[in-house]
C-alpha cells in the first residue's frame, strides 16, 4: 500500500508492504538522475542486506557505497556525523546524490541530519527497520544528534524523498525493540481517539504475534495520525507537540543514566513518562480512570510500570530526573510545557505545572 505525506511544500511517498526493497532503484530515479548512492546501514543488518542491495542497484548501474554504523543511542554523536560528512566529501558526492538510511531511529536521525547539512541538503531516503522508526521517527522531518548526554540537542527539520516500510523488518525484530515501538503506537492512539485506542486494546494478541494483516493495518493507521498532525504544524508550535505525549518526563528518565548504557529503550522511557503525566492529568483536570486505563493497556503489551533506581537512592533518582526535565525542547518563556490528556483523545498543553505534583508523579513509580 502507498501513502502520501504532504507537509507544506514537501510531498513524498511512504510505501508499506513486504519484500519491497527491490523497488528502491526505480523509486530513486523518479527524483534524481544521479546514480551515486551512499547507504548508512546498521552494522547488525549489513551482512544480510548489503549483498542484496548491491544486486538490486547493480541492475540499474548505480554506484553504491556502504558505511556501517553500530546502532544505538551512542551512535548519534558528532564523531559519527563528521565521519559521514567526511566520507561524502572524500568520495565526491554531490547535492543530487542520494543518502539512504537503513536502520532504526538512531541511524535514521544520524544519517538524516548528515544529509540535511551536506551541501545544505542532499537527497534522503529512509528505510526504517524498527517499529518506532516506521511509525514515528522516520516521518515528519525531524533529524538530530545527541550532545552532552542530552537527547537530540543538535537537530534540524529535513524531509526524505521516500520512505520504505517493510513488514519483514517488523517480523524479525527482537521482542524488546518491538515492545518499545508499541509504546509509541499506544502514545499515538491515546492522543487521537477512543476508537483507535480500542483497536490497540482489542487486537493486542494478534499484534503481539505480529500477525501480518493486523500489523500492516496498524502501520497505516499510526502513520496517518503522524502525517495529519505534522502537516498542521511542521515546526512543532502547537498540535504537533501532542506527539510528545509522555516524552517530557520520559526523555528525562531516559537521560537519567548514561545514554550509551541504554538502560531504557526510548519507548520504554516514554511509557513511564506517560504514566507520570496520566497521574498529573487526573489531578489537574479531575479526569477519572485515566491512569488505570493506561495501566490496563500497558500490561497487555508488557510495558514497564516502574522506574528502576539501579544503583541510586530513590531521592537521587528523583532529583536527576527532575533536573533533566528542564532540558526539554518544548520549554519556552512560560517554562516547561507538558502534554496532558483530559480524557482519551483529548490532548492539551499545560505550562507552569506545580513542582510538587510533578515530583509526586515520578517518585511514586521509582522502585
């Protein structure tokens, strides 16, 4: 199935299916005459896919280069960014050449940012291989690297020319990565509607079994949610911020320990962040059963329900997380802005939240 992302002046196809990598060369020739391609590939996927991609591109006389990157939060740094740019420059890539990112969200963010700054922007194609990347990070134009243990501290908005979402990658994902992606899926339905949330709740057994038909249906549904919010607010001034539901505290939890250690996958931390803001919203809006509704669906998908202390005390962990909240990119002159729900499908942005209640929402989860 084919979707179309239309965001301001940018329009690009999103192809969803199974075994669709062989369509890449023809798709690239639709937007450039250059046959020079660099593929930034997750090192763990290179053995399986480099030979296959060389075969596909070879049939169309492409000059195809590969650069392997060890995926994970540690890869999104200045060192790897400069490594990519250096490779592009030394191998005489031009503005109309194409950079392909094949991997999860971290590979996509890193390679996408490199494409955005090389000659002020070269062609970018995204082949997201994780659930999180397929339904979230590859769509909407956000690219970035981390800096000083701060997630996405240096970033840009840059749209790809094409996104390929292949079910085959989802089918073979490790369980922890799949579950982490489900957290972002649940975030999307919680901010959208009771109907979409019910879809995830009712179909959890098929989704956990990765039933092809239901997974493809889910991908289409969640990608459309993302596209519809981004096209209304590309630069995240209002409604696009709803997609950050759970992220303000979630990313503070994620950064509470060294990012390179990956104690929490991004989606795991976001799930914990959603529990915190669900508790805050119940107190703020007097919303009933919001927290328990989160718990019910989180349990079905085996998402984390508690924040681990690791080697720290509960007080130390609370203080680190609370301090990290103030690094959040959504802050402005009014202070930290939280996305809260006044019921399922009813998101809003709240500033200047009560410090005591923020800390209370966090400390009650620390074990």
